[in-house]
C-alpha cells in the first residue's frame, strides 16, 4: 500500500449567468489554476439557472455545457469534478451534464458529495436547516429541478438589496460559522464520514462565507467564498492524499 498526493483546487458559488456575479473577473485565474492542477473541483452553484440573464432556460443550459466542454478540452490532463449545488440542480442541465461526462474522460459529476482520500467536498446547502440528512437534502432540492427564469422585476429587487449590502448582512445572520459547520458535520455523520473514519478536511460552499482551516469536531473546514459582488472569493488549493495498491 502506497500513498500518493495530487495537487488540486476548489471553487464554489461562481453563479455564472447571474448579473450579480463577478465571475468574469476571476475566469482567467481559474483557467490558470486548472492548467497546473491534477484535480479541480467545482463545488456547487457553478451556474445559476434561476437568476440567469440569458433569454431562456434552454439557452442557459447549453451555455453551461459549452463552458464545461471548453474547460475539459482546454485542460485535458486535469481531472474535473462537478458537484451540484441547489442553483444548478436543474433537470435539463443534469441530463446534458450526464451526457457530457460520458463523452469526456476527465469529467465526473456528483449530485451531493465527493470523497477523495482524507478530504470530502459538498456544496453545503445542508446548512440551511438543522438535522438535514441525505433524504432531507434530496427533498430540499426538489424545488430547483424544474425551476423557471425569474422575471425582470425580481432581478431589480435583488439588485436593490445588493446595492445596500443586504446580502452581506443576511449571509452573516443566517450562516454563522459554528452553526454552519455543525450542520455540515451532522450530515457527514449520517453518511458515515467523520474524523473517526480518517477524514481531515471538508470543503463546502453555499454560504458565500470564505474560510480556511476552521477547526470543529476534529476536522478542518474550508470555503472558497463567492465572486458575487461585494463578497470575498478565492481559488483554494487542496492536497489530495490517497492510498493506492
């Protein structure tokens, strides 16, 4: 039995296609990291079908697939993992993503979480409610499966809220760190994952609250944040340590 370590990077909550995302500012940095990575994890809400600025859901799905196709073809030696978040948990997109993953050897997708060695990756929307186990998370996501594009009036209201900083205040109030990691840890315990099973690191998103090396329950928690306007965001490095035959 031998151990190998692979260099990887993690991003989450890019919310591509939302006018309130500054994703484009960071796209070159994401490409640069992917060019040097063995593994790259897109940790949920990479796309935002609910708040897309494109004319239709179908056009947004196709644009998302084109971007993923470009990413995997430009960096063929990088292993990409796409983890669904609530905002990209769209049935039409999932069907196209499944087809693309069959076509591309360096792309895999995961509905809820991914474990690589001593590290687990999940979107983190289990933190929305206490004691949300696997069945609860599946039910929680159902409303996004057949979501529709939001009307312009809702975009204007969302813009107004962001312009006065309500999104930052809401994020801080709804997702205090200890509450979030406690709920994430409870979910992992339901899955039979935890420090007692050799887990060391947890990378999650959803809350848009950037953090690194936050210790709780014998684990270290990390969050890349989000490039939504006014929030902190970074491409987080991760070392994947795995045991091989």
